[in-house]
C-alpha cells in the first residue's frame, strides 16, 4: 500500500485510465473539478512495484466537529474479487482516516447487486452495505441504463435501436437540427437550458464555474455537445469518454421545439463518439428502478430504453465508520441543515 504523492500521479493516471473497472471520477484530474474537497490517491503494488489497484479519495473536512468525511466516487479501481488488493487499499484509507481524523469512509464501486463475491469481501473488511431505494437516494445513481457496444459498427448499432427511436433521430435530421461539439463559449447557452430543465424536472442546477472546471480538467476526455435549430441552441449535453466508457453525465433541453427531437439526435452523436473511440459501453447513467409507468421518472427510462440497451442495478454504497459518535453528530448536523434549507425555500416562495 502507498499513499502516492503528486510526482506519481502520471503513473496512477496511466493505470486508472485503461482499467476496465475504472471511471472518470477516479481520474486524478477529477480533483480539479471537486475543488472544494481535499484529495489523496492510494495504490496497491505487486512484488515488482507495478500498480495493481488504485483509489482516488475525496476529503471533506468538517471543522466544527473536528472530523472529515472520506469518499471514493466509483472506487476502487482493481480486480474487485481480489481480497488481498482490496484489503491493501482499505489499509491506505485507514491511514488517511487517521491523518485527517475522519469519522467515515464511503465508496460506491461499479459492481452489480448480484455480485455476491464482492459483497462478501466488503462485509469481511468491515463495510456496511446501503442499497438505497428505487430512486436516487445514493450519491451516485444505482440504476444505470447502458448500451453495450460489443465491437459493433455504427450501422449495426443504429439498426438495433427501436424503430420509434430511429424515426425520432431521422425527424431531427429531416428538420435540419445540427449537433456540434463546442467549447466553453457555449456554456451560457448550456446553463440557460439547464435552468429550464431544472425548473421543468425539479432539480437544482450547478453553477457555470463547475462546468468550466469539468471541461478544463478532463480535456480530451469530455465534450460539450449542443443541438441547434434555426440557429438557436435548443439542447445540450456534457459527456465523458474515459477508460473505455462513454458516460452521458449532464443533459439539458429547451421547452420549445421539442417536436424536432433534438435529444434523440444528440444521443446518437454521442453514441457514435463511443463507437469511434473503441469504447465497450455507452452509459446513459441514472434512471429510477421503479419501472411502473405511473412513476413520474418513467419517461426518462422510456427515452433511454429506446436505444435498446440494458438496465444495470448496481450494489450501492459501502461505508466504513471510524467514529460512531462523530458520525451521529455529522448526521444530525446534516438533517438540521436540510430542515433549515426547506424552511428557507418555503419562506422564499412566500
């Protein structure tokens, strides 16, 4: 086990950027996006000194209680059935917990709920398992809709998607919708669309600075796509391409001109990026696990399902508590803050 310094970040990046169990949130560059968190990276090496396991750890200090929360988004990166490597990486987290006086550590690896071997190892290492509900109760979405590309060509993939979705892609093309990969100069348009989408779907929108950091930090591994109709931006998406996976991370669309189907064409363009770069999967990311058609979130699932992928149920979150007393104090502080926020929103609405 080794808690690496910055002069080894290139070596770390070479490992995680090519590992099949990796994710863009495990890149050393992700620390620049989450700039309000601290950051450390832990590796496990074999006898020859080669990295065989790695984990990025974000650190959120909580000064009023004198503690810290450690979180590894979609970590660790390794053979998730190798108990020795997992134990080694856990020892690195233990050392970080001591260094930062942490009360808890959380990880949410890309592992399916049915992977009983990993679940057993995590339990042996002292983790508690939280699956959450059918929605978005975990930090990362637990139900992801994914299109496994399996080395197929663009033509083969397009032929495999549903007839209705193919029709909608062609509707966008017929109406002259144009999808472009653009730069930060279009972030104002993207934020405008995000605010419209947030009001429509009931979620808070991240500030422009966050997306600026994301585009700067991930460089060639991220793209901002915009769909234009009659010269106006009507749909946008931010998508990553890292470690053999293309992930649709953020999407936004106008209330106007939805009849020209820009969202379908923008998805097809991003899927083509995944195919062109040899990715194994295009990840549409989160949907609700409640597939009842009366569920308000069912439309999101229906849209993604049109591309004929599969719904993957991930295992969820794994927590290791170092200080139960401090953990309870932090939980109470979070609950109080959420209640205060709810009151403020009610007062603001009048």
